[in-house]
């Protein structure tokens, strides 16, 4: 049987971007859009399953942490990163403890509309600054800051179990508006990332 001599083969495929960072960016976009989509349909459902609330809280936490990891900085002092991480962590705890039996849990659930309103205001300011005249270098920082703030608000919105009434309609409207802004902001962040890559 004749022997076949094989020469060296180069099977290495190279890309112009680092694939590790690319996959993290794809995961960030997917998680942010998942959270926004769940917030957009939330007002049309009377009650969500516990597993759904927990999944959305986890998706928001993943999107927020990835934004903090992948961004080149925030439009706020670095100390705010700890506040954002805490803001993303509390809804994970609330999602696992849906009953409002203890006083601290009741207080946290009553804080949800205020956290959502503060996050919607902060994220809207950051997105507006990015869209109304910031240069391409500055726009990325503003958009990522707005995205982290929005993920905090939408994660609290995901685990909130409101009582029927006017407050519920108002909070649902704020959550819906914030989710709409997140879709636009995520698209802009993805566009800037592709342009920079």
C-alpha cells in the first residue's frame, strides 16, 4: 500500500475582530432586546409566571453587567457602577421571593415605581444627550450609560406585581416608554459597535 505524504496545512481562520468580544456584544444586544420586548408586552398581561419574571430579571442583569464590562466608561463617576450592580441584583432577589410577607420585601416592592421612574428619567436624559449633538466618541459613552440605567429600571419593572388602579396604568406606561427607548438605544449602540469594528 503506497504511503501518502502530506505537507503542512494551515487551517487557521483569522477575522478582523476579536470573536470573544463580538460574542459578548451579540449577547448584550440579545439580552437588552429580550428585556425590552418583555416590558413592551407586560401591560397586556394581568400576571406573569414567576419563572418569566426571574428570566427577565436575569436577562436585565446580564445586559447591565455586559454593558459595564464592554463600555469604555460611564458618563457618571465610577462609584455609580456599584449602585447599578446593586440595582440589578435586588430584582433577582425579589423574583425569587414573590410573596410580600416580610416588611423589607414589602418596602422593596413599594419602591419599584420610584426606581422605574428614576431610571426612565436618567436613561432618557443620557439617550437624548447622545442623539442631540454628541459626537461619535461621546455618543457611545452616553448610550451605554443610558442602557445600564434602563436595565436597572426594567429589571425592577419585570418583578413588580402591581395592584389594579391608576398607578398601575401610569407605571405600565413609563415601563413601555422606557422599553421603546431601549430598543432605539440598543440599535444605536450596535450600529456604533459595527462602525468602530
